[in-house]
C-alpha cells in the first residue's frame, strides 16, 4: 500500500505505541499494541479517518 508523500509510521518498541507523521502533523497512539503489525494497522486506520485514501500499489 502506498503512503502519501511525507507520511511516516514508526513503531515505538519501548512503549508499544506508534508515532505518526501525516500531512505535517504529528500524532502518537499510545497502545500498548500486541504487535508491531497491530500498531501499524491502527496508525493506518487513524490516517484514513484523517482523509488518507490508500490505493493498492
């Protein structure tokens, strides 16, 4: 799946949360998430709610 230019998702291995950079704004989802995959899925869903329309690559 393709992210927008400048969109970043970084898993926080210490607190098991996820940092998000989306449209020049920073967000943090605290979790804890059971896995990195779950954290990234939550971050992507958060970005969808903010208007990201991902298209399959």
